[in-house]
C-alpha cells in the first residue's frame, strides 16, 4: 500500500508528544508492510528540499520558515495551519500529490489541515482517489474553546483565541467529513468526533512506549518530598495550565515544606516570567535525560484543564514507577482506575492539597505505582498500531474496490 504522509515536522529528535506520536506511528505503519513517503518541514529557512531514508520511511524534507501566528487573523485558516501553509510546503505537497499513484494520503494533525484543499483540487475528478486519513492528535474544537474560556489576560487576545477556536472547529469538521478514516489516540476523542460525524469510521490508536522501563521501585522516606510536572510547554494551552496550577499549588507546597519540580521544554520568555514568582517550585526547563528527575519524585502531576487527548508524560510516569495524580478529565486513553492506580481531583486546589497529602503516604504511593505499571505493561506496543492501521485501510480499500498492492 503506497502512502503519502503529510507531517508538520521532521520528528527526529522527537522532543514533544506530537512528534513522538507522528514519527512512531508512521514507522509502525511502514514496518507493517506499507510503502510510506513522508513530507515534512525541516530546518528554519534556506537550503533545498532533500530526500532521505530513515526508520523504513522515505522522507521529503522541505526547508521552510513558518509564518507568524498573527498572520492568521485575516485568513480563514486557524493560527497553526496558517503557520505551516507556506509557499514552499504548498508547492511540495502539490507536486507529490500529482507525482505518484498514491493509494493512501494521511493528513497528520490539524496543523497540516491546509493541505485538504490541495488534495481535493488534485483528486476532484479522479476515479481513483486515494483513501484519505486524518491522523488526529486532539479533538481540537473542544480543546481550543476551553483555551479561550480559561485564558486570563488581554481581552483582545481572548477574542482572537475565540475566533481561532471557531476557525479550528470549521477546519477540523471539514477534515473529518472528507476523510475515509479518522484515527484518534483515545476512545474519548473518538466519541467527541462522533457527536458531529456519527457515521464516520474511527480507529483508536493509542501511543506506544519505547523509552526507559523501571522493573521495580520502592518510594521511601529517603525519596525527596517532591512532585514532578513533566511535559513540553510550547503551546499556550500548556503554559496556561502550568501557570494556573503553580499559582494555586506553590503556596500550598511552601506551607507544607515540600517542592514542585517542572521539567520540559518551554519558551525562555515564559520561564523568565515565572521564575522568581514561586518559592516552592523549581523550573528546570529542557533536559536531555529525565531519569534523575523521575527518580527524585514521589509523585507525577498532570494539572491540565485545557488540553485534551492522550498525555505521553503519563506513560513516562507509569513506566518509571512514579505514581500519578491528575486534574479530572486530563488523562484519557489509559487503563487507570481512580484510587487504585491514579488519583484524580475536581479542581486545582483539590489537586494541590491532595498531592501534598499523598506525599507522606508511602503505602499509597507504592500501591499506586505498582498497580498502574501492572495495568499498562503489555498495552502500549507501537508494533500493533501500524498493523491495525494497515488492516483497517486494506478493509476500506476492498470495500471501495481499490487495489491495496
């Protein structure tokens, strides 16, 4: 099965959940037997388009400087897709769509949603239109409206965020309506999509896990009284969630003589605004290896109210045997049970107080991490994800009378 996969960024090194998901799913699809060509942006500017092979994939890398986010205000495109809809990327996508008899075209992430218009223009009159797959990473409509609702700041920016949410909802609905298959990384997202498109086929492809696995760990009195917030904080929604959590949690932790450690990539301007504002919180920033931070934490926190979709950091917590505490609704796609393998709380205040109290309950912490590990240890293998995707596409191709060879 010949596939053209349209991906935002070259995912090596994979330093965010989106890149891990995109790169690993495409690799798994190729290992399952698909012939996959991936087009993505590479480098910031300059240079020429290059073709390379890596991880069983054929890569077409297009140097391109992203547009400024504000440029979307006067267009129909939301901010992120507008940034990627550069002339060089549009030209490269159009050339590839015309160049080969593709059997499948995958539009990976809303950020590549601008390519739908090119796909429809190229194949509007074709009798052998490729199967179109939308690889979703979030239910963007609900996520972006939540972001606009929770934003605290300039009223004009809040209006811009609301308009961007409207544009995102429109583009996402167009993608789902046009797609022959929509992949989702949690059943919860699939249900949200089905609310507007109940007859569309959805395939749940939760992420796999290939990083460090700790076979055994015991949290003791010698483990620092520390909560860890792991992630990447490039996106405004992630920054809002982190700031709002720390505003509530930091004074509670300071009064309790405990600390919070935040580890992950974030814009330096954002970190600078936070540093000096908190007393019980250490803002570490990006690191090449998270091992010492995972080993030095009694509990991992997922404080997100805004973001939706699967949280890769939860896999890092679970497989490093760090117990998990989360805001209700922020952890989807995981076989974790409240009170048994995860702690969840209905508000940031409840989350902060609950995590602080749990820090000294070593029996609870060790029970949580052992139960979570046992529930997840055989459920997050990338190999099956590619096979499932290929099998579903072969089924759809057969129904349409297309050759999958």
